[in-house]
C-alpha cells in the first residue's frame, strides 16, 4: 500500500512538472519536413526545434501521442532520450540561459488530428487535412499539448504534384524532386500554439483578393465548383476589411487562406492564417439564401486575433476566444445585413440562453461549459460590457489587450483589468454577475420579455443592454395590433401588419423587420382557419423569400383556399422552401403528386442532396409515376450511401432508405463503415441505426451476407455488435 501511495505521488509530481514546462523552457522555432503516404495513412516527420532554457532542469519533453518509431539525429546537448507516457523525454543538465537545438525523425499512423479521405476508394474526393483543437496535433507532429507554448512553425511538405498543398504561413517556393512529386515550402514569421498548425491537401484552384491593408486573401475551391465560388465566398473582403478596422489592430499574419474540406469535424477551424471549413458551405446563389458561409467566415476570421494572436491560457478562459469570435462575427454580419439582423440574432441567442438557465445555467468561466455558454453567453458578456463602459473605452481596451498579449496567452482578469483602467470603472460586480455566476442577471430576463412582447416591457433595461434603435417602438407597434385574446381577431390584426409591410415601411415611423414578420408566420394561430387564411394570404403577397420559407416550413396542413399560392412556392429561389413545399403538397393533394414530381425532377438542391433524396423517395412510392424507372430511382437513392459521398449525403440517404425499409447488403456494409467514421455525429447516427436494424429478424440473413463486403476492422465491429444484441 505504501509503495502504491509513493508511486502515485511520484506520478503526480511528474505530471505537475510536465504541466509547468513553459516556465522551464521556451521553444522558439520548428522546421518541419513532412512526407505522406495517404493510402497507408502514414506520415513521416522530420522536425528541428530551437529552444532556450529558462530555469535549470534535468529534463524537457515533446508530446507525441502516436508513434511507430523515432530517431534523434541531432542534439546540441549531451544527454539521453526515451519515449514514455506519450512523450519523448530528453535528459540532460540543462542550465538557465542555454540555447539548444534538437532534431528528430518519426513515423506514425495517426488515427486522430490528421485525416486521410477517400484514398482507398475507386471514387471520391481524395484529401488530407488536419484538426488540432480538441484532437491534439501531437498525434502526428512531435509538439506541445500546452496552448501556452508558442512556436514559429515553418513547414515543407512533399506530395504528389497533381495536388495542391496548403499550410500555415506564406508559400515561399515549390521544388520538384522528381517527375511525380513537388515539395512546398511555407514560412511563418510569428509564433503560434501548435494546436493551430494545419495542413490541407486536395484538388483545388484558388482566387486571390487583396484587403485594404494589403493582405492577400486566398480562397480555395474545387475546380468543378467554380460557379459556386462567388456565393460561397460572398462578402469575404468586406468582412476582412471591416474586422481589421473595427478591432483596430492590424491582421497579424502574412496572408489569409480559406479551404473547404470533405467530412470536416466542425463548421470551421481557425488554424493560424489557414481556416479549414466544411465543404457543405459551398453553395450556389439559391443555396446562399438558406445556408451560407458568412457567419462561419466571420467567426473563424475573428479568431485570427482572438485565439490565434492572443490565446486563452486554459479552459477556464476559453470564452476569451469563442465569446470574442462570436461577438465580432455578429458585428461583421451587422455590417453586411444591417441592424435588424444583428439585434434579432442577439434576441434569438437570448432565448437559447434562457432555456439553458432553466437548467440552472452555467458560468462562462466553467472550463467544462457547453458551446452555447462559451459562444453565445460569451458574446452577450461583451455586448453588455461594451454598453456599460462605453464604446470608446471598450475599443481601446480591446486594442490594448491584443497589443499587450500578442503572440502570448492571457486570462480573463488580464482583459478585465485593462477595461477597468480604460473606463475608470470598477468591474467587480460586473465580473461576478456576468462571468462567475451560473444564472444570467435578472434584468437580462426583462430584456428578453421586452422582445417577447411582454405586457410591461422594461425600457430602461433595454437601454442598458445595448440601445437597439427602433426596437421599443417596433414592439409597441406590434403590441397595438395584438388587441384581443380571441385568436380570430388576433389573426386579422396580424394580417394588417403584413399589409403594412407591403407599403414602403421606410415611410412609416415604425419600421417592421423581416425577422418580426417571419416570427409572426411561424407563430400564427392555428385554431381559427378562416382568419389564419387571411394572414397567410397577406404573407404570400409580400413575396419575401424568408417569409415564404417560413410559410412552407410551418403551414403543413394546406387549406384549399391557399393551394395556388402554396404551389408557387416550388418556384422560389430557396431550396429549403422547395423541399418543404414539395413534401407538404405531395402529402396534402395526392391527386396532383405526379405533377409536383414532374415539375421538380431536375432540382438537385444543396450539396447534401436532401432535395434530390426526398424527390427520389417520393417518386418511388408514388403510384403510377416511376414505372419502369423505379429500379433506376432506387439505385440512385441507394448509391448515395456510398463512402465516396459527404457524410451528410449518406446520412440523408440512410434516413429515407430506413423509411422504405429497403436496405441492400451494400447499404448495410456502408452503414457499418459509417459507424466507424471519424465524424462522431455521423458515426453516432450510424451506430444507433445499426442497433435498430440488428434487432430486426428480417435483416439477419442480410447481415450475414454483408460480412463478405467488409474490411477486417468493419467485420470485427459488426460481429461485436451482433453478439451484444
């Protein structure tokens, strides 16, 4: 027992020493040479670090979570090295002030942080891309799992010449070691946390714009998607120029690159100078209305200052990254889409936070808090703080914060102290109320009630929380139409608002926002059919895409009096509208199903193929429509489960094939493959569906045949699943 206690103490001491390495040694630069063999999911790394000893010590280390083999080929100090506890540990008599270098080569097969897409498929979009945050870049690069260790990384990467290679920093040159390979050299001028190191490889083209300040904005796209380039990257330069001016600190890196990748883990990731984002945001002009890259674009760009330039020291201060990025992205969207959009987004996030607070809430400084807390509550903290201290002191504080801690790490108190100095205010109460407490302040709910059209809005609290121009008057205007508890009367009065909206509302004292009208549609009373029809009639007449979209999504039982107006929704420039309208019309008017299918047979929709997959399903089950084409339609639907497709396409196909209960052996094999996918959301969906199907006796023989279509890893997984049922 005593031995066990002593061993535990030694391990604890060891971990504490490791956690404090940034106080002992400062790694300055890293020259990283990368060779990839994607078919084998193998990476060879040659890295040369230069570092300075800050305190006398007998050991330093590099994190390396996966390793096949390594070799130290250069070190400027006498000593030994070993691999232990996922670290390469160097033992020597290091003295304060010494400057050293160490070079090593390593081979590994990472299962996280570096992803090899479609390399063993006959078809597909062959790519390699990395994701460091939350996954540890030390899965493939001997580096540092501590965000406070900042290093200037310079990459050189050797790969097939027919592909494009992108990494952090500026591309200096390309060399051709032979006829089939190219070596790309990238240079960084400033240090960064290693979780922000990034590589992306694929078949890309790019277009470049130059910001007002002279920064090259490199925007990558798939060659076949050139027509989608403009709507995908719409407003990029405007957002960049706005943020640089609004923040008041020059963009800190040599260039800014954005790269869409397949099957990404998140919406986007702010790798230093090199944002990777999900190619599901690649859209055409119609798709832009429903789902666009603007918010993600602005959010990841804001991170280049908040997170990349200045990094939160620990999870307790993570809101300094996500809260700032969320708030400044919203300010950029305000610049693009206007004030109404900005304040409506604040309101909707307030509603989300209210639901969270119903469950007792979360402190924004809780390192295990939800994304909603870090992102939306963090943004609200900044909005409230800006209003409290004033715009000028707030802006000066942000600039001082970024300049003082640039290329370093910071804590919440570092920022708050600067705001106190710039504003001359004591912020102890503010910190306790907004940052420390789990629950939001009471007056936050007064604000929420105001926008929810409460009977007694608190205008003083409204002014405190941000001074939303026009909102109180707009709310008062809306309330005067809500004069009766009788739903029929309410519907009539609501319809009057839509009539107002068709006149030039800029001539009115009280402008009525698109967001308010959309919300009216979504919440129109359903228990007075005749009066509701009047509301929808007026709403249709606005010819506003967002309002018509709301009609398609909420009016699922279509009155005959609205049939013609509703059918016209199939012609709208919105895939969301078309998809919802097709399904609702098909459900409500069986006698016209063939016509609706014929009118929409050439629409593809989003990249996730949701419209096409819905159409195929409806065509298959519609009597006397598909005829001899039924096998063709089913083969197309079934084919979308293939691994060559984006996981969102595959998931949509699985949903509808499950509705049809028509899984082929190949579909089941693709489902097992999906259960082992690197995207945990998709993997979870596939596992849950697989569990349901295994329970069904009708698929027992199918699963037995499916074994012949699986890899050894997939086969072992399925056998384990079946044996546990």
